[in-house]
């Protein structure tokens, strides 16, 4: 009995001790940055699965062992472990981790918590933009964002070509939509990079669907700077430097050129053009003759500040660029005013206004091609001071072309918005944003009277003027509701937007205008020669839009958007369309089975689907126009009678291109987010893409084709990014960023299955074809199998009937392959030899900070694309050659694969196709910030000096000026060049190197200072 009582006493005592060890702990979790409560924060008893989350006000209550420990965590915050030690109240402050995953992300028509994003969005901060001096923000993000290809031109004032996740259109315009402070625009060259606080790229359809009919090519949102509360800050950012040609093509000297020319003439049975023992006393380097070292400078001054009632930001910027092409200059002046006013506790109004003015001296880029082709035996100027010329070719004197070109353009642009924001309650907000984009551009071209040679002259002077005026108004009105309760967080947005566009173009010209510049007025020309014209467009858009974001326990995410768009660009039966999207997310690191993981900070899975459109077509694409400049012979008298009729067939069912995209993504963060990144797979299908489809002439069409929706294009690929940031000591930190993109572009359907021929070299040869199963603008050429080294090889090249396959060939000519083995070499033997579209893109960035020194390297590369070296392939006879042709075939030198000298027009073949692979270091910057001990004495907040080199190093095997070729803007044109289904489009001509601007390297000295 005593033993039983003793046992019971021990059990009761143990139970009492256990009960005594479990206590109820209450407390509050707040953020270190703002002191506000953090709802949804996780509190877990260490070593167990017991836990809870904070309520709306950040409070929690949990029974725990008195000697246990609590683990506090929240997405984007550093995890905190707190011993209980018998405490009944434990308040914890969480600080932001190395990368704040809880930060706000700019999206269309608002912002979202970054952790709630379910689409593919990438951003670059303004502080990173100004580290790389550039004309536009898109130039500055080159190589920094996975899935975004930016192709720059070395020409001053030129806009870069931007492609997001491949090219998804043939004729509809492939550039992304730009949104600046809520104002939609088509050009951002008027914005100073120093005024930008962030650039956000909406890459997938679910993120861009809120922009509906214009989101198919992706969206780039630019947010400009605003004033901050506090004392006035005065900042200056600027640099000066020089622009030089980064690479030259080594051309033949006079001796090699003369030998080659004589040989080519000799093979054709003609007399030689040169006495090799008595050559002209010139050896002109035409590239040097037309280029220079240009000066580049940029200056930006800003003033900002504010208080609880108002904030302000004012800036003025000036940029000047002298291009490497002699006489090619660009200047830009920018002014900006961004202000906010807190009128009442519930009402805020503000403005974001930018004004810009530019001036440009334009020179023809074709001068580079002329410099490549002109003979070195021709002087720039002869001893008498006259421009040199030759009768051997029709190239003309490139320097004379530049000197006689008087082409100026200038313009003014006002872009901005005013807004009012009303907080009806702490959860409900209304914003009205009225935006405007007004521009007026002028151009003046004067062609003087001059004579260089019989083929390079102008006998009558002419002055041409043009003016282009554009006006765009946009008015957005939308409500935002944001609330949270328990584990749920809900954000709703809904509203309308209305837009109106108006453009007007006027041109006029007269001949016999005096040569003095101060007399360049139309009234001083010949009135009888006067010509003039004008045209314009008007269109409107109306839209209804909505978005819902829902988050449960910060781990289960949902986003849905819808936009109902109406556009006057289309017939009434296709004027309206709906563009929906949906996205799902799962934050695995908020699950109990991963919360205690010490090294895995963030892991999120997301999936999205969306539908977006492209309405970039001419305003009259579906409107029949009467051509009145016609005549016909009627009646028995065969009278010549004027009249009018329709000459262009239109598709009455024309509609916008539609892109449907699926995206699967994974976001990760490790080691307190020192290592972070994303992985995405995308599948993007553009249906109803615009093409010119052939039509029989019997229907009354003048060019045998009409614009219609008859193509499908697919882009698929993977994106990967990894960023490592670490602060080793208080004096030393560094970061490394890598992004990798793959893209497969494929035509799924072309109307009627008829391929589209393009890629004209201007000499009767076409080089590209867009066909089902191939990328857009694939090179479509003859296959070569070396050259004919001797007559025996040529004689043996016969078909099954013993007939020569190339009856007009000579030893030393390229050997074209009869691919289909039909015994005839014709277009049926052409094959697809790749395209300019890269299949792999890489960006690599490095930043190092040591004490007051900073060093950064930005680099990127494209791989898998091809280039058609059109300069080599575009010959008419007597042009210069590259120095490598010294190893050409001759009767005495047959052990080579370089063809013989020839003045014949080269057939489009893979001999002229080269690898477009390259890797470029586009920015190297070394900076030094003065110590605070010194700047404080000078009343300076910060002062940094830096030196930078842009595009200084390019690793490539391409033999031309530049492996990166900015293509012409896709344009809808009915000009037929070769067959009924030939289209003139920049997209279809990509990768043909004919007159591209050579790569330009810049070396700069800069200063950033803040008072």
C-alpha cells in the first residue's frame, strides 16, 4: 500500500512540474524599419511543430515550455530565436533580410507586395542605371534582366531595339509598351536616366494582361523620382568622354585591290584596269576618312525635398553626343518637375511633368557601306582640292556624300500627368490620373548643287521640310481596396481608362533654293517646282479593367486580372475584346516543414496564364480608299477618261494579334537571401499574326496581296537568374549576378502555307524566308561545298544525265549543292541556314566595394544566331575587298576555299553566313567616394568620382563591324520585291549586315555629388 501511494505521489508531482513548465506567452511582432505590427508572422516552439501566427495587429498568444525557445519568422525578414526563460510577454522586432522580399513591386495601375507576385516581373533600380551612362533606361538594363534582349546602335540619339521573350509578330510592331508614371508612350529617349527611380519589366502575359491589347510584346514601366521629406538636397550627376570606333574591318590596300580587279576583269575576257607597276599614288583608308573621335557629355542637376504637406523634385539635364560618323551629332535638353501636395488628410494631388528638346545632325549610315566598298586607289580629294572619283565602280565618294548631306531634325516633347488620390477609408482609395504626351518634330533636308563625277552629282538644289505633330491623351480612373483579416489578405483594383491619339504630318519642297544656309526658305525657291502633302490619323481606345490579389497565410497566392478593350483601329465587328489572366503562387518556406530550415530563406512556386493583344496596325488598314489618279480608255472613240477606283483590297474582318502565354516559375533565396534568383519556363503563342497574303489580280488589287490575320508564331524558353550579395566586413562587400535565357522562335502557321520571302540585298538576291516550322526571317540560301579547285572538279560536277550542274561556273567559283538531287540547281535547292534570333543569351554582372572604392563590370552575350554578311555579298563590280581575300583562289594558288576574283553578283549562299556569337563587356566602372570626414567639412553629403569604359571589349568571330545588328522597325509595306508573297519588314530582314552603324566604344570621366 505504501509502495502504491509513493508511486502515485511521484506521478502527481511529475504532472505538477510539467504543468508548471508550460506557460502562456503573449506578445507583439513589429517591423524594425517602420515599427508597424506584422500580421501573419510565424511563431514556432523550437524543435516542435507547435506554433501560431500573429493577428492583424501583430499580436500572438501561445502555450510554451517555460524553459523553451520561440522562433519568429516572416517572409523577407530575418528569423529571430528568443529563449522563453519563464517570461509571459515577449515582444520581437523583425528586421529586413539582405534582400527584402516584402518590398513593394510596381505593377500596372498600382503596386503589390513583392511576395504576392504570381507573374514574371523583373526590376532594375535607378541607382544601378546611372552607373552605366546611356541615352535611355533600356540601354542601361542591357544584360541585367533575363528574357530581355536589348540591341543598341552606336548612332547618337538612336533608340535601342528591345525584345522581351522573343519576337512574336511579323508586321505588327515588336517593341514593348512603355509606361512612364502611368502615361503610355512609344519612346523614352526624352527621359533623363538620372530622373528614374526604377525600371520594371512585365515579362509574362499574366503580368502584362492588365494592359490588354498592347501588352503582347511585354511592358516596361518607368517610375521617375519624387521628392522626399526632409531638408533640401541638391545633386549633380555628369560625365564627359570620347566616342571611338571599337572595331575596324581590315580592307585591301591599293596593290591587292588592283590585283583583284584586274583578275576579275581578266576572267570575263576584259582588259585590266590597272598597271600594277604604275598604280595611282593613293592608298585611302575610307573608314578613317569618314569617321572621327567624338565628344560625349551629360550633365544633370536636381533639387529635392519636402515636408508633411508637400514634396518636390526639380531637375535639368543636358546631353550631347558626337557620333563616330563625321558630322553626326545629337543634343538633348530635359526639364522635370515632380511634386506631391497633401491637401487634406484624405486628399493628395501631384504632378509628374517632363519637357525635352532635341537637335540632331543626321548623316546617312550608308556611308559606312560606301567606305567599305570604295576603292583605295581613289583619293578623298585630289591635289586640286576636288573630291576624288573613279569610273571603275558606281560607289561614289563617301566623304563627299557626308559633306553634301544637310539633314537636320529637331523637336519638343511634353510628357507627364497630374493626379488626385482620395483615401475614403483606410482600406479604400480612388485615383484619377490625367496624362498627356505631346510632341512636335521638324525636319529639314537641303540638297545643294554639286558634281563629284558623272554618277555622283546633283544639278538642281532642293529644300525639303516636314513637320510631324503627335498628341496623346490618357485618363485613368480606378479604385483600390486593400484589407486583411486573420490569415487572409485581399487587394482589389477596378476602373476605366480612355485614350485619344491624333497625328498630323505635313511636308513641302521646292527646287532652286539658294545654297546659303540663311536662305533656306521655301519662298526663296522656284514656285513652279513646289510640292506639298499632308496626312494624319485619329484613333481612340476605351477600356475597363480589374485585378484581384488574394493571399492566405502569406503562402497561398492568387492573382486574377481582366481587361475589356475597345479600339477604333479595327472594324466595328472586331473592335472589342477581353484579355484575362490568372496566376497562382505557393510560398513553401511558410510551410511548417520548411520553416526551421536554416539555409533556405525563401522558396516560392508560381504558375500563370494570360491572354494579351497587339493592335499596332495602320489607321486605314481596313478602310477602302479611292485612287482618283487613274484613267481608262472607253467607247468607240477610245477616249482617255479620268476616274477613280479602289486599288487595294482590305480585309473587313481584320483584328488584333492575340498572344496567349503560360509561365511556370520558381523563386528562391538561400543563406538569408545572400543568394537569390528565379527560374522560369514560358510558352508564348501569337495567333492571328498579320501578314500580307497573296490575292489574284482579278479582284482589283494593285500589288497582288492584302493585309490579313493568317499566321501563328510560338516562342518558348527558359530563364534563370542568380544573384549573390555578401558583406564580408564593414569595409568590403561584393555582388555577382548571372542571368541566362533560352528562346526558340518558330512559325506554327502561315496563311495558305505560302512562305514569305524577304531579305533583299538590293542586287536581285533575297536571303530570308519565313515559313512554317522555322524561325521568323530564317536565312534561305544555297548550300555550298567549297569551291571548284580545278577544271577536273568542275567537269565532274554533273547530274545523272551527264549534264553540268553549273554550266556557267569557272574554276575558283563556289560549288552549289543540288540538295534535292533533281539534277537542276534552282530555288528548290535552297535550305534554311539558321536565323539572327539568338537561342541563348547570358548576362554577367559584378560589383565590388572596398572602403571608399567601388568597381563594377557589366557584360552580356548572345549565342546561336547567324549573320548574313551582306557587305561581302553585295557586289556589282570594281568595289574594294577585305584583306583576307589575299588568300583567294588563283590558277597558281588553288589550295584554298576562298573563291576567285569576280565582279558577278554573288548568289545568296551560306558562304556569306557567319556566326553571330559574341560576348561583350559593355560597362567597366571604377569609382571613388570621398571620405565623410572630408565632405562634412565642405558641407557635402556625398561626392564620387569615376571612370568608365563602355563597349571596350567584344569577343566574337564575326568579321564585320559589329555582331549586334539593330534591325529596322517592323513596318507594314506592300512593296513587292521578289514574288507575290515578298514582304519588306525589319523583322524579316534581321541579321543582314548592309549598312549598320559600327560598334562604338566610349571612355568617360564622371562625377556624382550631393549637397
